[in-house]
C-alpha cells in the first residue's frame, strides 16, 4: 500500500515520499532593500507555477523575485546557508 500523504511511510513497502516546494519571494513596488522582501507563494511545484506567480505579481508592481526550495522532511542547513562552513556544500 503506497503512502497517501507526502512524507508518510507506506505500510508495506517502506516507501517515503518527500514533496519539494518552490517558494517565491519578491519586493513590492517602490521598495529596493531585501528587508522588505515578502513571501508571495509557498506551494509551487513546478517552474511553470513559479512563472505564473511572477507574471501575476509583476502586473501588480512586484519585482526582484527570488525562488527558494524546501523539501518536506529535510533538515535546514542554517550554517551552510550563511556561509559558515568552509568549502560550502
């Protein structure tokens, strides 16, 4: 029996499904500094989803988009993200 929800372990196969979300951030019209960055979408699954969000947001004045990736069940690497580890990933 396969897992019914992302991240669950299937009963018999031991299957684990990890879902990756693409997260879209952007700056509102008139703002230029990253401290004003706003989460625009957190459930995009494909690049096409990201492009649709960016196109709609652009019409409303949003700009300077950034896309990050989050895989459910994956532990965040905060030290690596800020460059605290020599050699990187």
